[in-house]
């Protein structure tokens, strides 16, 4: 494995490469079809293995990719070498017992446990790491739908509407009241509307974080 720069993640001793391999496009997503061209399982597994040879042992997947099929593909690729890989998976976009997405966001405690247990099974592993972060999301599905509308009907066109920004800030204030100590702008478009100076708690722009890490890697920093 090559010497790809590594950074510490969390407080449990993890060191991960600053470049990970996103696996979403390696399977289709029900209702959306193939993501980045025709998915090919053989090629996908070969890509994961080649990434490993180059030092890229950090894989990113999610239960909603497929749904569930992506985690199972990753399991096939890493079989026999689980301890050599660091795997990030995600949940929250609700997947029902039939393996179909419901269109809802679910962060309830029971669903979290159910999702983690299902992901462990799909990934063919018996452990998952936790850094003690509790994720807080809006409980009202109508709020999620309105945020999606703002993204797709406004922000993707480069339009920032004052009333939409006010609405989003009100949603964030309610999350702060529920105990949120930081806001993660995980959607590429949200930083067009929400800025660190808008809030008194930390704001994490994941697009900027990833971009800076990529540039630093390219420059050899």
C-alpha cells in the first residue's frame, strides 16, 4: 500500500486516508436507476481492490444505496480482509423491511438500532465504531419536504430566497433547542444560503472541508 496521507478521525484511535472511495455508483438506486453510468459488480469489486492496492482502504457506502445492495457489494469485495478496511456507512433515509425507501427521514432510537444491525449483517461484519455523536434531525416530515423543495426549486438554480433562508434558520434554531451543538451542511447547496456568521454554534460545510482536503493532498501538504 502506498503512503497516502492519513488523518485522525474521532477519539478512538482511527487513522484514515484523506481520500476515501465513494461506492454509491457501484449499484443502482431503486427509483433512480444507475447513478454514474451502468453499474457493473465485477468492475466495482475490482475498483475496490485496486483502491486498496494504492492505499485507499476507506470505503463509503449507505443503506439507501440500492437500497441495501451497495453494502452487500462492499461485503463481497472485502471478504477475508475485513480488518484491513475502514468502512463508513449511513442511515436516516428510511428503508423499510422490504428493502424499499419510504421517502421519510427517520432518526428515532429504535430505527437507528435497527439500521445499524441491518448494516452490520449486510456488510458481513460484527463491529461498528461510534464516536458518541448524537444526530439530531427535524422530526416533522413536512420540514424535510420543504427543505428538499428549497434545494431543488431554488438553490440548484443559484437562487437564494430570503423567506427560505429565514425558514431554514428557524429549523436550525429548533434543532439547537433540542440540543444540537453544531450544524453539518451535508448538502452541497446549503452553503449557498447558510453561513457561519448566521449562527452562534459551529457550522461544518462538508463541501468546503472535502475540497480543502483534496487540494491539500494534491499540493502534497
